[in-house]
C-alpha cells in the first residue's frame, strides 16, 4: 500500500524541520527537487522576507538621510555667550548652594540626558563633587553639539542657579537647578556609551570597563568613602602621636611564608613584592617610637574568594615597650576611633554614604570586644556543629588551622567583633613572641568582624636574639638577608608589638560591601591584571 510520503520526491526535506533560512540558502538545483506545492509556499515566504528586509533597509536609509539633514541644519545654528550678562563665577557643584540666584559656570560630565520636546532638555551633570540638574532651552538644544551630545561628554555650562519651580530637580541640592544661558562642548562622547555594560552585566564585563564603571554614583561614592576612611586612619595615628614611615615594597625577604610570595627579577638579584611592611616598620621604633604605614602588600593567593586580593592596602603599626594587653587595647582603640571619626565626617553626607553602602548605617561596635582564645574557638566549633570536614563531620582538634569559612560562620553566629588570641606557634609566622605561661602558644591576635571575618592580624614580636635565630632555623629560613631585622635584637632590643589591618576588608565591613573587588579602584586578583 502506498502512502503520501511515498509519493514525495526522495530528497525533499521535512517541511516541519526546514527553516526559511535553509530554503533561502538552497541552490536552484536543490529547489527543483522540492514538490511544486512546497516550492510555491517557500518562494512566497521568501518574497515576504525579502520585502520586509528591503523596507527595513529603506527605513534605515531614510533615517540616516534625515539625521544627516538634521545635523546639517544644526550646523547652521550657532549660540553665543552673552557678554552683557553679569560675569559667571566658575564653581564646583558642591559649592553651588551658596550661589542661589547668581550666574555661575560649571564644568562636568553628562550623567543623564532627557528631552522634553525639541527645545527643552534636562541634563544631570556630574563633576565628581556632586550632581546638578541643568535646563537647556531653545536654540541651546538645537546646535550641532547638542545633536551629537551623548552621555559622559564633558561640557561647560553658564547660567543662573535657581529654585526649580516644579520642585522636581534631583541631585546634590534637590529643588534647585541651573537655568542655562549658554553651554559648550569640552570633550565629546560616543553613541556606543550605553552599549558597553549595564549595572547587571557580569562582573568580568564590569571589571573590563572599570574605568567607566567608576564614574557611576555607587562606585564613585565607595571611592570617596575609601578616601575618607584612609584619611581617618591617618588622623587617628597622628592624633595618638605616631610617625608615618614609608618602607620599601620591593624586598628580598619574606614575612608571611613562602607560599604567597610574588617574585621578580630585580636587576641582577631576585626580588619579592612585599607581603607586609612589618619587618621594616619594626626597625622604625628605635628611631621614632610609635610608627605606622599605609602601603600596598602583595599576596600570590591562589584561591579566589570574596575577601582575597593579590594587592591590598595594608595599614600597619608598631609600638615599643608595650604588653600583649596593650596591643589588644591599641587595636580596639584604632577600630572604634576610626569608625567614630568616619561617622562624624559622614554626618553631612549621609545620603551619599547610605547609597554607597546599600542602605546600611555604619555599625556601632560594642566595647570591649569579645576576647576568645584559639583553644576556646576550637571548643566553640566542636560544640556548635562547625566541622573541619562537614561531609565526614570531623571535628577540629587543637593545632588545626581554622580556615576562612568556619571562622566566618563562628563570627557571624556570635555576631560581634571577636579578638581571637593565642594561636599555636605552629600556625603562625616565625616572628611571633611565645606566651610566657605556655610556650606552645603565641601572643597573637586576629580581629574578626561579622560579615567579613579577619580584618586585623597582629602579635607581640619575638625580641630575644637566640629565640629568633632558632625560629629562622625551624622555618628553614636563611638568616643572612634578615641581618638588619636580627640586629634589632642585638642593639637595644625591647618588647614590642604591632598589627596589620587590611583596608579593603575594613571598608567592606564598614560599608556592607559583599565583594572586596568593589572596594578597590582597580582590583588585582588571580586572573585580573587589567585595566
Ligand atoms: O594576618 P596578616 O597576614 O598579617 C601580616 O601580614 C602581619 N605581618 C601584619 C602586621 O602584624 N604588621 O595580614 C594582616 C591583614 C589581614 O587581617 C587582612 O585584613 C589583610 O591584612 N590581608 C588581606 N587583605 C586582602 N587580600 C589578601 N590576600 C590579604 N591578606 C591579608
């Protein structure tokens, strides 16, 4: 018995599966093998598609011609600065509020542009000190520069800073706007600016475009906050009588173990990027007493986590003639005082801060900080179902390193700052002073903050020469390149201690930023060295 299918030409494709695109790509020979009905149907569809694409092409050509004509017309329109008007004082946006009803000139970048008809434009202008609504009217909206004005162009605007009658103007001074009488283009932008990324683009795209992302209100607020926070650290140190020193960051010694050292060819020698300025800072105490530095440190961290960078800014301090208890109080004083200072500086700019932090106010930290020994942390983990290996439910034992994840889980559960103290010597760096009452332990401290985890690492420093020589040996370190560090123990040694605070982690804790890369201008982590 024959079927309909049997009557089709043998090579005829399955109509259900064939697409118009497949048909349009077929040669005449291939088409001739289709049944007459099918060929007719596909030819009709092909013609329809061709008509549509021709119409689209014509529309594009018409639009291009209209645009060219519009630009030609725009070229004929010239606006001029009216010299009979009162002189305009050049200002930054942040200072505008003092100049209501006066004629001013401001420079900035077009943050946002909206048109309300051909002859009424609103520009949100940004100059990095604030945002101001600009109103352009009449021919000011019709020049060639206006027709080719895109977001991020740099412009200069002259006009009167006035109350916005409709009260709709946003920006740094809501309810006020600049009624422009003249404007000029300083540096044009390009039409592709809106296609480069959106705020929801994936992090890699956003990092590739970091130089432009930084202009956004959130990223620029974080950078401004970072500057304020850094300033508050300096204020704290100067207020407490510290001297700022600048140790080298190209070094030939390690400080925090070989596994995270970046090495490079330093002319004829081997060099490292410093992991910490601590060893050099220690040599400063006999020169200037309490001292600090704010410099980059480098770690070749293999793992990519939301709190690890390859380059971070390290706030480090050293103090002579102190006890371990003094050190703990010093760290507590630093963190609380800096948070207070930041809070006070931000009082007048709280809106910007809240925008940057995603609405979280600066946390108030309860003093004194909880102090917990390493031994008690192991006990806490055992009693609260925080496992060394969650799969096998293996418990932590004394001597185990408590890695980042369980440490953060414990901190988040306790939900207040924890000073984790007295770590076993086997887990810590060679230079740490041992506890008098238990030589297995060190006079060491990590400050853990909820949400971020470890923000500060510090310790008392080994100050006995023989003990230090023994420590080099135990770590398999050649003491020769450390002669200047060892000499501190030879010429007037003394008990001393210090700490290092990761600026970016601190910023994350303070502003509620989830990922550390967002606290940096141009973050460096594995896989990212540009831009
Ligand atoms: O605990 P760490 O490794 O201590 C030291 O480097 C000491 N030499 C500091 C000193 O006593 N002067 O690092 C101190 C702090 C950490 O608590 C953390 O905040 C930050 O530096 N840190 C990092 N931040 C971002 N990315 C990394 N890869 C970091 N490694 C350390």
